[in-house]
C-alpha cells in the first residue's frame, strides 16, 4: 500500500517540500541555460571551422551543468522518497495520498498556497479540486494506514 498522509502530516511537510521544488526548478533552469550556452558554443565552432575555444571556461560550463543536473535529480529523489506525488514541477503541484471515508483521495497543494485547502479523487486531477470539507474527511489529523 502506498504511503498515506493526514492533513496535519502533509501540512507539516510543506516547507521542506516547497524548498525541494524550488531547488529542482532552479537547478533545471540553470542546467537548461548551460545546455543552450554549450549548444551555441558548438554552433560557433562549426560556423568558424574550429575556432579557438577557452578549454577552462568550457570545462567550467560543463561542470556547472552537471552539478545542476545532479541538484535536480537529488531534489526530485527526495520529493519522491517523501511519498508525495509531484504532478507538475513547473506549476508546483503536489498531491498527498490521504484516506477519506475508507478510500484513497489526494490532498492537493500548489506553490504559493499557504496551506493545503483542496482535494480531488484519484482520476480527477487539478481541475477537479474541491475545498476540504471537514465533515467529509472526519478527523484528518488522525493517521490511518
């Protein structure tokens, strides 16, 4: 069975998860910028028939790219290890499996939201988000797996 969260458990993880998502997005952006810079360098070399390049600067750019790719992978690995579902990294969407009235649903959170205030069924996705109604969820602070 997959990990399930109570609302309070999911809420408590938000600061760490938000930081990981920001790190992953930043690292991916920096790696993509380094990729573009390397592609432009290759293009200039091809156009000029083998122009002189600065091997130290080129190596530094490649090393920077690799560090950013590793930062991205590490952040995603930590997110996945937490048991949350990363639905859209760019939008900052996370889902937390939660037991509601004997069935698994997803608590839904998006970067920029202060708290988790929505949920949806397994097949509904972000567009099907509904406000959390305490009467449907009962006591979400009690963890039942």
